[in-house]
C-alpha cells in the first residue's frame, strides 16, 4: 500500500502538476480551473517561492483547500501562521492570506470549511471519510472528520 501511495504522489508531483500549472495559467484555465488552482507562496524556512496545484472549493471571498494525506505532506505547514499567497483561480489572479486549521481547537472552523468543500466537490466526501448519506453541516460524520482533518482557509483580498 505504501508503495502504491508513494507512486501516486510521485505521478501527481512530477507528471500531472507540471502539465496542469501552465494549463491553469492559460486561457484554458478559466474552464479547467473551476476547482483547480495554482497557489504560490514563500517557504517559511527557506524563503523560496513555491507553487503547487491544489483542488479547492470557494465560498465568496474564502477558498478552502483540503490537503490529502496531510501527515505525509509538508506544504500546508507553511500556513500554521497566517501567510500571504497568490492564487490563480479559474483564469484570474488573486492575492490572499492562508492559514492552516487542524485539531479540536479549530474543529468548528474546519467543519465549516469541510461543509463548503463537500458541497462544491461532492465526490470528496469519500476521501474525507464521510458516508454518502451524511449531508448536513451538523452531522456526526462531519464533526468527527473535522477533528481529524487539516484544512487551509485562504481569505482573498478585496479586488
């Protein structure tokens, strides 16, 4: 299982993302970027500029990103303290502040973000460990998932 998951991460990082980044920046990005974004940020330790492709859900001026397998990824840790980011969303550039939320102390906000994420990306519920029947913002599945999940909230700057 570990080899399969590692292969999946390698394929995503080395094959899919390098193809998706320029596509999302092109005119085609308006269409294919409806739930895929390019996020640019500075590494908290290195100060180097980094870019990655993420799946997102948007609710007004907030963008929600759920890192898959957060225990095996480090990028979201750059946002343990609120940090500036640039985003390319559906063919448009935005600036904002990102913060990573996790654990019981942020469960309410994580639950709110997961509700938006599941509403915008219904198939994501399975990956979040939610049963297909759970649809309410207040159901027990969602509350349990919120205590285990990591979510990055990006508050977009006013245009």
